[in-house]
C-alpha cells in the first residue's frame, strides 16, 4: 500500500474542489439545522462534532479519490 497520498498535499482537480465546497456547504446547512432544532446540550455538541468529522472523512475520500 502506498501511503504517500495520505500524507502529501497535491493540487486538487477542479471537480475535487467543487465537491469539497458542496460537502462543506451541506454540512453548514445541517449543522445550522441541528443548532436551531436540537436544544443546547451535550447531545447537540455531539451531533455537530460528528458532522465535522463526516466532512473531514468526506474531504479525505475526495482527495484520495476513494482509495483507502
């Protein structure tokens, strides 16, 4: 397994940049809905943290083109 792509930063292709932007915009909308609909609590913070983690994982998958 080649680990180089995991730990190097290369210029993104246009489609990758667009997909990352869409992912982040959707995450902002979702996090805003959680903030507005879920009472302030540890559960609310947990939900928003998981959205952020999902964005990180999605961004990594986009950058790696789905390769592990």
